[in-house]
C-alpha cells in the first residue's frame, strides 16, 4: 500500500536520473563508460594583489588587480576529454515555493567558466581591477572561456564549453549582476589533461 506506481531511473551515471544539487562533470571513466563526477566547491582567498609598482610608477593610471587564489597546483577532478560536458542540477521548487538551490543559484547563467593562471603551488584568477580612475569588479576577459547551456528539464541544464578546452586548470565561478562579477569566495574547480 502506498507504493509509487512509477519506478524512477536510479542510474547515477544517467543524466536523466535524479541527482543531488551541484555541478557534475560527465566524462569517460576508467572502463571507457561515461560517468558523473561531482565538482566539490572550493574556497579561495581573495587577498592577493598585483600591479602596485606599475600603478605607483604611472601615478595610479596602471591597473592593480585583485586575484582569487586556490591552494594546490591541480584540481583533483580531471578529464582527458577537451570537449567534456557538464550538468548543473538545481532542486526544483516544491508546491509553488521558491526553489532550493546550491550556492543560491537557479541557472548556469549565474556562473563564469574560467581558465586559471597556474603557479607552482596554486591557481589564480583575476576578480577585480582598479586604478586612480576607479575600479571594476569582474574576471579577466582573457581567462573567460565561455559556455552555452541547454535546459534539459526543470532544474537540470547541460553545459558545454564554447570551444574545446586546452590542457590546464579551470573553474566555474559564481557571478552576480554583470557577467563575470565575483559574488562569493567559492568556486568549482576541475582540470583537463594530466596533472603531471
């Protein structure tokens, strides 16, 4: 009694199956089959600055940059596929209430796909630039990879990079307002190619 009339697909590697909210990489596993890998949120520090000397030498005309810095040279989640696909799963609204979300988001349009500037023991990306004329929040245009997305069903989106991803370190960074504006100190990192 009370048993559901419909049996839901529960294959964790099937995009049509229910998944916990989050961003998933859909890539080939060790056996060659496609599988989902959750991108765990990573906290970054936003205290690193660069360009002070150039700014001082040009009386504030040259820009000073604020950078988000993530510890470690490589992300633990990786793919050898430069055309890797991602799926964003958001919880659907229940009974007309506002949807429950991860990171306060309800659409992939609130994120920016960025390529990190790789250092020996860290990964960095610009989140703000300023000079004597003012400041601007936002990511470096050269680091912005761009992506397109398709709504699969309510709360589920398929996300594809605008171009094949070169080997390196990347992340989805939450944005707000204008595209590329960093909203919080959390991102979803991944790597393409070998970490060696």
